[in-house]
C-alpha cells in the first residue's frame, strides 16, 4: 500500500449525529465566526495567525481549495445531521507521512464535551482505513490539549514520541501517535 496522489474527491460521510461534507468556499463565513476563539486556536500549529485577521478564514479557505484541487488533502465541514448545514468544525486527512501529521481537526466551542469530534474522527479514520486502505495514521496534538489526547486514546492510537513544537500559544510538547489499521479494525471487530 502506498499513499497515492492525487486523492479522490472528498466524499460525504455520515455518523449518528453528523454529516461530514466536502468543505466549500462559502464555509469561510462560518469559519470566520467560530474560529477566532483563543481556547480553540491556542493548541493549533504556530502558522495560524493570531489575533486571527478579518480575512483569515477566506485566505485559509482559498489555500485549502487549491490543495484539494491538486488532490493533496481531503477537507470535511463538520455539520449537524439535523441542523442547517452550517459548518461547526473541520476535519482534514492528508498523506503527510514525512511530517507525521495525517489528520487535523477543530470544533467550535459550543459543541465541545458532547463526543462529536470523537464521532467525526472515527468516521474519517474508517474512510482512511477501509476505503483508502492506508496502513496507519500519524496523529499529533499539544500535550496540554487533553481533549485531543483523549480522542487518540479512545481510537487505540499508540503514543510514539514527545518533542517541543511551536503552537499559537507558544512552544509546548507535541505528542505524536500512530494508529495502525489492523489494531483499529480489531478494536471495531472487523479484523
């Protein structure tokens, strides 16, 4: 198995409570509304401008759409299944093996603590392992980000390293994990 590019078009995925649909340019408005939140942004990579500029979401969306058009990354808008189709978060998947960074996500604060990000992460992981047939996912988070840490634990990922990394809030320790396809499938009873 190789991590072949270009990636296929981003499919719509569903969970019990969510619709993960391909991100689109008009999602910039909802992103700009939810994303400039220090508690949400502080544990993300230092490349994110802070304070978040008024055109931050529009600029980022253009970059994401260009990467998607080149087939380099998959981007899903996280929306509520019985909601109004507005983005409340985002989850990405990319074959970035060299940097050990293959999935990223954020969720607007009003929806924290409900298990929604775990639900989204499980569905995107299922797509990576069962459709794309990737053998593993490298995942990472700031060690201080207990919520993100817990999602990796729940998925059965193995912590393989901790090292300094630059985040929006400054330098922190970065946890790097590997989630292996066989272990994930076995945990779900699909070995």
